[in-house]
């Protein structure tokens, strides 16, 4: 559809001419006023004179002569669409089939002008090259940046570089999170193949953590904008965002304008990193599409990952025009918004996928997906229930948790793939459990035997662990909250001292009788 019409110039002309006629009737019309109207409409003053003449001949109302213009009909627009926006081919088809409703038919130039009025530049580009070309003519708004960690954007990008991965030539993928306020890259994950939910969870962990290994950018974002990729919409990723307290905002599919920050990172890494690496897939070629240097050595995957991490550091330290010349690091440090953090242990739990129901530890470990998982800390816990969490695509190791307190019990490894160190640790733990039980049994038997003190005089045998009466009473008094009077028998409770007004019994013997003879 053509763009909406602008102001009605004919009506504006009529108003201007009417005003000039009124001034003429009042003998106030000057050449200067006519020139001013001509300048306003971008015409010669003599054209305004003709407008005045037209108005006088039509009872004071400017009435321009009708002008016939050729416009495309819906059938003609369909013909242009069938020919992928080629107006020349559509005009020839319509002329051969006598589809024009006028005689003679419009010229090719007239048909081109009508097509330009009927179809916008974006529509014509879309007919020629598709939706991607049409979007280049769209107008996008601009979001407010807010503060750091207010919102993040995440996306996958396929590297435009061929990399040697264990002897196979592949193009790696990068998943990263970018802060919308500062354009800082907070975390990333690189995979040799197309990323799955595992890559999203690992990138989330790398982005949220703030320590010596993960840099100063991170924390818990308030919201994360994702596209319609299934890796971002899966249950595990949704639970991870929900547990750390971030809102997942799902954008409509194929809307890169919805996450401009991470899309800018995707475009920048292609131009400033991939273009200078060996194996660049968009490098100039020779005739027949042959590469200029077909035998150039390709980077190994480890070297590629190191190069990408170096580029991320450069990105966070280089000035950006949209940040008023600041670097992402400077914008991040200048922001005073508080950063909410999560410990590495908690985050490890949040970024793992959870198995639905609790499992039981048996004598072979934990049975999951037809495989047994064992760990040295499981000894003595056979029969206990545990919750299982795991990293997708990595089934060699699982993490087990207490189903009541959700406390992390420890990792477990696939039994048939345990390393020699893990097997030795399992054997040592089994021996420690046996030694611990043996020591407890010996101590119990030793405590069960009563030993008596040696005697030199006839007396009942006295156990060595018995306390003397005074020492026992002193020990009981020291006990916090212990009342001896509530424990002793009434006959053994010492009586209180008598009051002063009480009559006391005589304790002296009577005097001898001196009257006796």
C-alpha cells in the first residue's frame, strides 16, 4: 500500500487565493504578498497570477483543471508481484494480454511511476529479495537503557570461521548475554555444534557469577529478553531464570530489532574478529568460488575459544558511541545500581535440569536412565531418597540433593566410566566406613566393662568412674538449670536455718544439785 497522503495542497491553494482576493477587494493586494504566496508553495509568482484568474472566472473559488493520472489496479499489482517486483516484465505481460483498460496503453515510464506510487520501497525490495530485504526499510524504536542488570539480552551466533575440532572442520557457535544499559558482555558459552539448552545454562552461570574467573560484569538481571529459539524456551532454562529471580521475556520470532544490544555484538564480532581469522567463510574467492589460500592452517577449538575471550575483553574496554564515548566497563563502574549476587554453589544448583521424582540409593548406587551412578559419600546411605539434577548432554556426572532440605549431598559418576582415581576413592571410603564401625564397636565394648579401684582396707568395690559425693554434688550444682531439691528425696533435703524469734531448745547440760547430802 502507498504511504498515507500528506496535506491537501489544492485546499491550501484555495485558501491562499481566497485571502489574496479579499485583499484585492480591499485595495491592499501588493506584489510582495503575491511573491510570499509563491515562495510558500514553491512556484513562480506568475503561477499565482493564474490561480487568481482561475478564481475570478469561478465566482471567487479556485478550481484547478481536472488532471487524469494512471494508477495500477489490483490485477496490475499482482502482475508486478508475480514477476518478483520487475515492473518491465509486468508491463510487457499486461500489454501482450491487453490487460490495460485504456487505449493506447500507458508507456513504460508511466507504468514505472504508477508502480512507485502503489508500492513502497520496502514492498518492492520484499518482492525482489524476500522478507529479510524488506526489513531493511522498517523503522524501529529505541528502548531506554535504564540501569545495569535492569535487562539482559541473549542470542546464539554462528561463527563465520572454520575451526579444526578433533580433526573435523566445523563452524562453532557462541551463546552470550549482554547488559542493555552498558552494552557489556557478561558471559558466554562456546560449543563446537549448534547450541542446546546446556549452552544456555552454562552461559547463564558464566554471566551471573562475579569472581576472579568471571570478571566484574554480572549479577542477577531483572529480566532477560530471548527470541523464539527452543533452547531459550525449554523448561530447564525457564526454571533456572525463575529460581534466580529473573523474568524471561519472549520476543516474537525473527525480530532482531527487539534485542538490538546483543545483535550489535553479533555484527561487531563478525567484522572485528572473524574477518581477520584463518578460515573466514566470507573471504574473497577466486574464479569458480575457489579460496585464495586453500591450504591455510585452521585454528584448533581451544585457540578459537581463547581468541573469542580476548575479543570479549576488548569489547568491554573499547569506547561506544551510544554510550557517549564511554567503554562498557566505564559505564558499568559509573552505574550506582546495586548488584544482587548468588553463590557459586547455589547457582550450580539453579543452572541444572531437575529429574522429576526422587530416586533411591541402592547397593549399586543411584539408577538413572538404565545406568548406575556411584560416589564415595554414598556408603551407609543405601535406601535413602535423593533428588537428582544434571547438565543436559552431560550424563557422565549428576548432582544429588536431600529431598527434604534440598541440601547438596555431592556428585555421582557413571559406574562403568569411573576414572581410576574415583574407583580408589570409593574403595578408601568403604574401608573408612568399616574402620569407623570397628572403632565404635570396640569403644562400646570397652565402656561396657566396669573397672574397680584397688583397695587396702575391707570396703565395697568402688568403680573407677564413680565420683565422690562432694564432687558429684558440685558437678550437679554447676549444671545450668538443674535444681537439686527437685531431685533429692524429702528426707535428704537439709532444713533451713530457724528464724531469730523462734524458741530454741537448750543445748547446755543441767547444773548439779548442791542441796544433796
